[in-house]
């Protein structure tokens, strides 16, 4: 005689390393498995992968960073000696190399905090650790963006890449990113990968916080707007 299945004996699928890949094609399942806010492994993996990509593609993308930096220093260069200018360029290059993996490591905490506060504003309550987990996985498309940026430089060696916006898959590609303006600040965030990250952020709160579609759109949209602030402030200061 067949015995009835005890539902309590059915093993629950636990979070694992496969989530690092599944976030790209089955994000709802990843967020569902990580309702407890487990973000340790994904965060460390994100920072390590970001650092590896930075060092692996440094030779390809360094000219882009240097062109962007040179444009930013154009006004200040007139008041600097050649030695001072070289020191600033060297510091900027080092800061970019070190800053990328550090940014991947601490970025999810900042974005998670913003998303957590915005979610509460719209009546969606989750723990801060859950918000950090969502923000961590929402950052994973940036890894693909980095790879595609390097591929573009390889396939189009004669192209005039004057800034990172020149490599974007969005509106910013058609703007002059070497001279920041309110246009580049706003439309620079209208690109495939930023929108992908924004979508994952909203989806994460739908799955873990039971946000409605409207609430998820509002949360993701406001966080997208908050992401404009650093660029907008930079433009206003200049």
C-alpha cells in the first residue's frame, strides 16, 4: 500500500551558489529562496568577480577611463604644473582600479538602504538584510555590462570612446559623456543594464515583501531617480 506523502518531509530548496547564475534567467526563484535575506556569498562573489573583471580588462578600458578623466581635468589643468597633473592622473587611475571592487562590495548596502526606506514609504515592509540581498542581486547585470564594454573596445578599436557613456547600450551612447551635463546625468541612466537592475530591484520586493506591481514600480522608479543625484550634484558643482 502506498503511504501518503508527508508534506513536512519534502526538502525545501535552499539558497546556494547556483543562485549566482540563476539570477540572470529565473530571478523570481532566487528571491523566493532568499526570503531570509541571505546575501553573504552573493555579495562576496560580486566583489570578487568585479575585481577580476576590472584587472582582466584594465588594458582595454584604461584608455576610456583616461579620456574621461582628462576631460574632467581640462579646466583644472590650466592651474596645475605638469608634475601635479601627472600625480592627479596617476591617483585617478589607481582610485578607479581599487574603487571598482570596493564599489561592488559596499554599493549594495547603500542601494539596499535607499530601497528599504523607499519601500517602507510605500507600505512594503522587509528587513534591511532582505533589501541588501535584493540590491546585491540587482547589481549582477553590471558584470555582463563590464564584459560587453570590453568586447566593444576589442571589436571597434578605431571607435572614439571618450567616456563610459560611449560604451553604454542606451541613450547615453549618443551623448557627449566627456562633458557632463544635466542631459548626460539623466539620460545616461536610460540604458539596458540600469533598467535591468531597476527591474530586478522591483521584482525582489514583489517576491519577498509581497509588494503589488504598482508598489514595486514606485519603489524601483524612486530608487532609479535617487541614483541620479550623484551625477546631478556633480553637474551643479561644475
